């Protein structure tokens, strides 16, 4: 698989709720990097995605065109969206019952480091002033 095929396969598997398949595309030493949180391990990132998949049965990334930078990072822009039909339970956060609300973020850059067919790292640069996970909780929990 090419790096782009690997990244698209990962995103597609998450959208289908198949986290076993999604995480088979990731290296054991995988790290998720965001500007407002310490890097997440594969387990930490999986825990967050389990919460998202359980709460949003139609979660979509809506990736744009992919391109590789000179530094070898595969880049795209995503615009995540989904309807909260289940309980949202991020680790360490209060549970938020199904709200029936649609969540949508502005389009944002996402980078993948893919080596030998496995995603070594992902890099997210949210458009807001804090990590996207907090915005999801606030939006679903608010009236």
C-alpha cells in the first residue's frame, strides 16, 4: 500500500467503526501530536476514537487531496462531522448522553508519517485555541 492508501484506509476504517482494522495500519510506537496536548500513545488515541465511534455513528473525516511534503509527511485537510446518537465518554471526562446534535469542525490540516506501510505518527493542527476534544465535549454538553 502507498502511504496515501494507508492513510485513507485508516480514516475509512474509523468511519466504518472498525477500530481493529484501523489500528492494524498503525505502528506500535505510534504517536498523535496536537499543539495543545502532550503526544498521545496508540492506546490513548484508540481510547479517544472508541469514545467518538460509540457516540457518533456517522463520524466522517471528509479528507481533501493528499500531498507529500519535502519532509516526507503526507498532508491533507479534513473536516470532521457526525451526529451524536450515543453516549460520549472520553477517558477522564464526564459522560454526555446522546444529544441528537450534529458536530462539525472547520476544515483543518492533518499530517501522517507512514513508514513501511504503517502510520508512525499523525499531526493535527486544530483551528481553535485548544484541543478539538474539548470543543466536542463543550458542544455536545451545551444547550
